[in-house]
C-alpha cells in the first residue's frame, strides 16, 4: 500500500477512530487496532469495540499502490496528529510488518499488526422500515438536557446510564427520558417515523453526537442494533438486550395548578451560597419555602453555620415548603438555557416538582421532593 494524503485530513479521520478504540489492556486486543485499506480510489478505516463498529471513508487522497494494513490505533493517531498539518503525508507498507511514514523532513517506521483477522462487518440495514431521521440539534440537546440525569450509581443496573426513547405513546411525537430515581429529565419533539420504544445506552447517544456533524442524521433501527449512515461514515451500535425495563412514568398531561417564575441567576447564586456552608457534604439538603411574592432558600450545617436567601418572585402560594439535595437542583437549573426558570406545582402530585425552561416547554424536569409544608393558595 502506498498513499499520499493531506496530514490534517488524515488526522481528522484518525480522531474519529480514536473515539471508538480502547486501550491495549482491553480483553480483546483487536479493539485497540484500526484497519486501513486503500482500494478503488477510496481510503477506508475500520474500527470496533464491544459496542460500536465503524467504517470511515475518504476519496480525497492519491493511491499509488493498493493494499491494507492493521495497526495500533492510538499509536498511529498520536504520531500523525503531531506532524505538520498543512503538508502531505506519505504512507507506504514497505513489508508485511512495517509502515513507512513521511511528512516534510520527518520519516519514521511503525510496526504493523500481523497474523490478525479483522472481522467483516455488515453495515447494510436488513430493512428500510425502521429508518428515521433526527436532527443534530436533537442529539446536542440530549447530551446537555437528558443524558446527565442518567449517570448515577443509585440505580439498578437495568436502567443505569441509559435513556428511554419512545415514539409509541403520543401521536407524531418522540419522547426521550432519563432518571436516577430522584429526578427525571424529559425532552419531546415532533416526529414522523416508525413506532418504537427502546432503552439506549448513553454512550451510543454520545458517540453519534461526536461522529456525525450533518444537520440531519439518518438512523436504522433493528432488533439488536442501530445503524447510522452518512456519506462517508457508517456506524453500527449494539443494543444491550438486558436493559429492557424503565420506570413507569407519566410524562404527559402534567397539568400545573401553580406556576412560579424565578430568575436563573438569582437562584444559582442562592444555591451556591448554600453549597459553601456545606462543602464537606455532597448530599446536603436545602429548604425552599414559597410564600406570596417571596422564595426563601435556606441551609444549615452543624459545623459551619446557616444561610438564608430571599428572592422576590410573583407567587400566589402560601407557605409551601420542601427540601431537596442542593446538587440535584443545581444540576437541573444549570442545564436550562433560559434566563428564567419555571417551577410548576400540581395539587394531585404534591411530592413532585416540575421544572422547565420558560422559552422551551419541550424540556421538563421532574424532581421528587420532601414536602415540609403542604401546597396551598
């Protein structure tokens, strides 16, 4: 094999590979390798691990001699990424065990992997019936608004580090949800695609977001996998068949009896002051008391003292109070992009507080709280 390619372009291709490969210490060494092939004017990089398989292609190169090699993915990425980006890099397989790399004044020999069979992965979907599109923005919103709320050691293994994707419950809508049993993050969007309900590893959401940059991302849903295809990249994601349960939750028809709008900066400042008093306690609780036109946020610590913060609000409640872990509420508030936070209260569900973005009701957070003073108006 003998190819010439712009080093910056090669580095970007290998960076995608690096997202998937694992360390050499992995139980399966092939997970740390990449297969590089050059045939019919196309450079192909193939890589896999226990969850993902990917085929990355480019025709923006010169192939003087066709062929293929297998090499340590981290080694080739680290080397190529340090070479002059604007110059062309020449890669030549000088014998069965050595790769010659040239870039400007640099020249080096890298050992290849011999006696290794790289599996032939079939990326073609069995059917077009399960195909659908999601926008790049949807994946970005999932990363910021939903995925963080699945990351916990408090959950049973069945739902740990996963999100629920459901298009069966509401007509022409797709719902995404994640929970750590204390809070639930929820996103809903318009959807015109197949009906399905799947529990997906968060790593799959992150990987698709990292690898694909097109405005629309096309996915093919199969029984045990998701295939994502773009012009130059194919990604196969294995689904974990053991993760089939998700808490039964009512995400729709959460009617609000009372809405309270609080300025985000005021709320975060008060929460930060409470956290200072409780620096040694990651699970310290704070008290929130809603009275007419005032929100009192207070915190106590036996060693350090106490804090009280009053925030002026437009509120018609009389002395409704609850306590909650400060970190839980802070994480929710930080994930909302609007300048104002909306607290929604429901008489039928007094132990659940709904929090949402003032400008985008597609995002909702459901937090279980300990009510210390009942809901009244």
